[in-house]
C-alpha cells in the first residue's frame, strides 16, 4: 500500500493507483476530458493537472501513479489558473454553439466551461477556421468543429471494437480525428455501433436523429404509428430523468409512449421470442444436417441480432458469413410482421403504417435502411430511434417519466417472456435459445436452477458453457449424450478471438452469441451517457430482475407467439418465415 | 515504372508485416511513385492487416509523404524564419518565373512540383531548398536559374 496526502488529507491506496483514482477515494473530483475508465490512459487534454510538492511542473493526475509520501494539491491557485487557461484554449478551438447542439446539457466540456466560467474570451476564436464538414451518414453524425481531439473515439474504436475506423491524422494545428481519407462513416469499415458516440465528451459525435419525422407522422391523422421498444431501453430510460441506473421503467415507458401519441405501443421482446423460435429451430436443423444427413453446414452457428456485429463480420470475415444465422434481428422481424400480420389482424392498410423502433443502438438505424429489409413490400422499419432520442421526445412533450403510472403494452405483438427480456444483456440470447432448444430436444426444462444459465452471464469478454443432452426425444436421438459447447462474446475485439478460431478451423463451439457492444445491448451506442462497467452491471441486474419477475420465462410458451404461428406463420422455418423473418448478408470490403 | 503490386510485395518482404514496418514501406512507395495514392494506402493496409484509417493517419502526419500526385522532381523551398529573412521570396519568385507554376502546383509536363518546407537545417547557409534528396543553399536568383536549367537539360539527355 502507498500513503500520500491529497489536499492535506492522508489517503492509502494500492500500488499502481493513479492520483486521479486516489483523489476520488476521498471525494475529491478532479475534472477530466480525455480520460475514460473503459479506455487506456491518454493524458492529452491536460485538464486533470495537479500540483505535486517538489516537482517543478504540473502533472496529469490520470497518468501519474501515486507515490509514497507524495503531497498533492488538486485545486490550488496554480492548478485552478492552469485549468482555467487549458479550458479556455480548448474552447477557443471548439465551435461554441451550445444552444444548437444535440448534446446541450450532457457535455463534459460544457460542464467544465460552467465550472471555469469566464465572461470574456481569453483567446482568439479558432473554431470558425476549422472545417465545418458534417458527416451525416444513416446512423452517425460527425462535426469536427466540436471535436477537442481527446481521441476517446479513436481509442474506443481500437481498444473495445478492434475496428480502427477512426484515427488521428495530420499534425499540429491541423491535427484531426478522421476516417480513411475523410470519407463518410457510410463509406468505410465503421460498424455504426455508436460506441464512439457514447464515449465522446462533446457533441462532435452523435447519432443521426429522426424524431422530427416521427413527430410529423404522429400528428398525421392518416398514419397509424406503431412503436416497439427493445429490452434494454426499459432499464436505462430512467437515467435521463434522474433515476438510478438499473431502475426498471417498463410500465412508465409504455405510458409515456401512449401519451406521446403512438397509435399502438408494442414490444420488441415479442419479436425477440419469435427470433428464439426461428433461430432455435435453425440451430437444430443445422445439427441434423451435419450429424444425420452428413451435409456440409457452417458450425458454429452465430447469432445475428446485433447489427453492429453483422456489419463487422461482413467487412472483416466475409468468407464466414455462412456461420451467421439467417434470422433477422428482432427489430426487423417486428417490422416485417407489423406491415403484414399486424396490418391484416387490425384491418389497417400497411401503406399507412409507420413502424418505429426504440433501440439502445445506433446501428439499428443502418439496419432499418438496408435495401433488403423490405420483405413486407414496404420499408419494414421506418425509423430506429435511440433511447436518448426517446428521452428527448418525452421531455419535449412535457412528460415527467417518473410520475407516470405503469401501463401495459398493447396487443397483438406486445406480449413477451423473460427469455425475450434478457436479449438486452450479453449472454441473454444464448440463454433464451438454450431454454427453448433444450426443451424441444429433451422435452424437459433446461437443467439450471430457476432456468438461470449462470455461466453465460456477466461481463467477462468471452464466456463458455457446455450443455449435455440426455434422454432426448426419439426424433432427436442423434443428439443423445452430446455435449454442446457454446460461447458468448461482447465487444467486437472479443468477437475477433472467436472468429479467428473459426477461421483456423479450431473452434470447439457449435453455437455462439456475439454482441457488438460491451455488456450487450444495455451498453449499446444509443444508450444514455455516461456508460461504464458499474452502470452496465446495474442495467444487467435490472434485466435479470425483469426476467425473474415474468410469469412466462420461455419464448415458446409466449401465448402471442403460439398465436402468430397458428394464425399466420404456420410453422418455424416455414414458407412465410422464410420470406418475412430470414435474410441474407452482403460481403463488404474491409479497406 | 515497376509493377505496383510487386512493389508493395517487395517492400513488405524487405521490412516485414509488423506495425512498425508501416513507415519504411510508405517511404519506399514515395521513392518510386513520388506520392501515396488512395489505392496504395489500401494495399498497404491489406498487406499489414491494419485499417485504412491507420495508414492515412500515419501518412498524413509526415509532410514528405505526399498524398497528391507530384512531378518527377519536387522542389521544396525552406520557408522558416532565417531563409525567409535571407531572400526566400526571391527564390520562390525565380522558380515561379522559370517554371510557370505557383507554390503547390506541378508543371504540365509533370517534371516539377514547387512546395515549401519547414526548416531543413541550413540556417547558416540560407536561403536553401531541396530538390528531391539534394540540398541547394546560399541561393540567389541566378543560382536558382542555373540549377533549374541543369535539371531541364538532364531531362533532354
């Protein structure tokens, strides 16, 4: 242990602790910009500088380890003066358009400017000299004039996602953060995962918003606007309204959507249950083809719910696309059914339906706009909004989410099981699939206490589990005694580990779940900011609480799922499913 | 001009596929082709299994790695303070007159590109310029005219 003094208060910390962390321990908040607990230390913004007795220069507290006997001053006159100048220098290069900025009110630079308020500009404004080239791709928006070049996005794209779509380029005053040759996000390897957005301290990187169009549709009496909400939105939407991370607001969210004027408030979780039926059967079919018919099939089968992950494999492993389940994501299954099954049952002209999804995700915007996603004869999902965008709409409508009563989803396509809910957490799709697949094969419940498949839960980068099939039903006797190894990865850098094994022909798994974002969808690029591991864990715990509290825990027991097969789809992997619920993928260039 | 795929293959073979080979490989391409095109950057990215953005980020950092097509001979006149005081402007004016191009431009025959550079360490012999790898210092209008003439003559031979 190391003992040091911070602002004359003694503090004891383990070796290797930075001054920044040590200060936090005694309640001293040192401001930061380039620092993020998810990422490696950069030390480039200098906002966190502190005075250390006996050292001539101020040091960045995020990058300086605490030492025995050190005497640190975090807010002395010298430090405050330096921090003030540093802040003003950063602001001189930042387009100060706070009232025109999407991140107004949730900006780390703005907070700092508030703390170190100056009634006059200390330095010449250089922001207007910087290029005002705004990238408006389908999913993401990049405004370099608001970038403070802290490189949190660059580190996120490299360290968490292993994509490296962003890099620092040029030098000195011309240094900027950019894609290859300053192309738009739509033209490069970017997966649209939005992790750069979640990690950006300013308004330089944001999602492309679509709520103005949705307001218009809601106010158009000729349009029937249906909305579906992803599992992880209900455990995070409370955060922008001041609730603790991990607060479940499912009922209040449904109530808010109804008050916003959506004609029908439905649930993506219904489509998640449907995904499990289709994907579970696809998995069993692949096993049968391989072990009974001796056909060449790609195994392991990999989940296809995460559009960031799908775009990643299209770019990085285009030769392994056969491994992806052909199932569409829940969002797109929902969309395809909204303008066919739902329209038919409700007697509404599908041309008048506007189908909106609320997602924890920015890649869902890209997915909704994929040219192949028109199997209903219309664009299946008209717009994908993030959790943040929904929070903004609720605020624009003058609704206090925390004061709303809990309401239910509408029917049809509003009912879901606990299995549908856990799609929001890493490992959830695997767990949901195993609950159903095991029962199809053996006729018994999956052998885990309370159906909780603990080995696939939690924040480990790659998780493994083995399921042994015993006493199988006669038609699945070929699986008798089989030990099926499965794996779960989240964050695309972890996905690479699994994919490289497959590429080398050394993968021991038969079924793999991959989610693009750390923690799964609850840590998605469209979720409230900030996000860190502590917040991710709280959202994950909330997801499992919601699952445990559901009367139905298995997708195949959802009555609305039984109904849709009886009345419309007829059978899993059937003709209608094939047309509406399954898709194909596109080989993309990595470079 | 050699086969370009071959060029990159040879450079990768010479310097290896590690991340730190990137700069020598880029330098090798510049020596052959005078500039680094989008296609070359992507080929290098592929060969080293890194992203295009990383290659672009590195390449754009260095002034001597040009991303725009350049002439056969690149003239870089030092623009830093000592050369500026000792008559850089006259040097540039003379070159402009001789070649009929402005700073940043290339002659229509593709022979010369005129650029400025930061300090090249010739302050005690200012004003100075580089043509390709060659240093020319203590310049004046007449000296510049002779140097350019020599380069033009070499072309005819």
